[in-house]
C-alpha cells in the first residue's frame, strides 16, 4: 500500500485530502503541530473514511521529530500543507512566517532527501500571481507577491524547482489554489477559523448563524459585474480530489509542474452572499465599505492544464459550496473540539 505523509493533515484542506486519500486506497500518516487545528479532526476523518490516520504531533521546526516520522514510516510521498496562512498576520509578523513557512519547509525537504523520499505535492496559492494582467490566469503568467505569506509560497516553489534541477529524481507538484470554501457534505469536517475570519465565506457563515452582525463588503467600485470583488471559489472536496490526481501523477513522473486548482468561474462578493442566503434560508445584512488595501478586482483560473495533465476538473458549483458550508456551520457552532 502506498503511504503518504500529510503535513498539516488536521487542517481545513489537509483533513479533506486525508479523507480522499483513504478512500482512494492510500495509507495516510498525519503530522501537525495543532497550532491551527484540533486532534479531534482525526476522529472525524475516521468516521467518514473508516480509518484513523497514524498521527504525530510535530512542528516543522522540530528536526528530530521529522526524523522520527521518516524513520518509523516508509513514506512514498509527501503532501505538504503545514504552514501559517493569514495574509494580514504575515505583514505584521514577517519573521514568524519566514521561519515557519521557509525554514520549516526546508527542514522537511532535507529530511525527505535524507530518507530518499523525493515525491512531493506542495500547497501553493493563486496569491503568487498578484494582480494578473488579464483573466483567466494561466500557470505561465508572471508572478508577483505583495505580502510575506504570498512570498513564502513563491519562495517554496522556487526552492522546490531548484531541488528538481539539482536532482532529477525529484517529482514535485506545485498546486496553486484559488479560493477554497465549503465543507465535506457529511458536515463532520470544514473550515474552523481562529477568531474573526478574514476570508469572505467563513465571515458570511458567522453572519448567517448570528454570531456576527453584518457582512462588510470591501468596496463596490471595482470594474466588475456589480462593483464587488470577483474570485474563483472552489469546493474544498474538489480541491482535495485534485490532490489525489496530483499525487498519482507525481508518483509516475519526475520534475516540477505548476498547476492551478480552480473552477475557471468567477463570482462576486454579492453573488456569493446571495448564494449563501439561498443556502441558509434567510436574508443576510451587509454594508458597503471602502476597498480593503491589497485587494485586486478579479481573479479566476485557466483550468486547462489541470484537465489535460491530471484529468481533473472541479465538479461542485457555488450553491453546493454554500450549502455544505452552512451545513457544517450549523452542525459545528463551536468548531471541532
Ligand atoms: C474574497 C473577496 C474581498 C472578506 C485570500 C488570500 C489568499 C488565499 C485565499 C491562502 C475579496 C471580499 C472578504 C470580507 C469582503 N489564501 N471580502 N468582506 O483575498 O481573494 O484571498 O484567501 O492561500 O492568499 O489572499 O480571499 O475571502 O479574503 O476575499 O468583501 O469580510 O471577498 O474584498 O473581494 P482573497 P477573501
């Protein structure tokens, strides 16, 4: 049985990917420092998929802990989600982000190499494109980051490409996620943000369940269908399935590939809000505010490469995403403890 180490496996995208990996017949080992998630997620994964992954509470900065995982398990490939991911926090605390997301990742890559594990799927982000010159965005578009979080994603991509150049035995998939939202249809796993959410859909979910008063819409003077920001929202289960296609490809090929994981469709803030009203069954109050610094008007993926290289295409639509987000929110008012 092919054994996959999932770093950050109790997190939002990591946990959904563990479910899909188990259901696809892989053996899963999870490493997480539980900074942003709870070990109870492993029980939820077991309830959905029938197997509880072997778990190591380990930090990327703990070389000995990483060494133990690779010594005790014959790992065939790694899917690397672990990392800090709040854009605003990264601006305030750049060294925390560079230490964890860069130095920590280098620890992982060095430990992999020392154990002859040279197959990796990396959790990158469409944020590496910055403000694109046009849409849809293709993988060969220029990259330009505007915050330390995005820079750590781009730097990891560069490090991994250089590793592949130096050692052609490596196989690396650099997956650029657009805007992951939603939750597993079971309602057992989903996004559990720390504190007041920065991202749109987790915030709307809190307005919908009454814990936040109204949605602040960051600007309605963009050159878009209704003036509000347009993004490529992708169901987290579609995203997880994209990782199954990517790891299967990586196990059969060498070298580095950048792949967008998006739907190719853009939805505005107000279009998402109205889709969520349909899901939750009641009106959601909002107020138009000034633009949020650093935001771009429109961002959505060209999905051709994921289709031709991986044979993967997103299946869920925006109504599915909002329905599953609301179902998780209702079933887990206090997150996953
Ligand atoms: C989406 C739209 C906002 C909140 C971010 C990160 C990116 C990636 C995905 C990790 C924009 C508007 C939002 C709110 C609003 N994360 N909005 N009111 O900024 O596209 O991407 O998350 O990889 O790195 O930058 O996502 O959900 O924050 O915003 O009006 O309370 O919703 O202006 O148009 P974003 P988002």
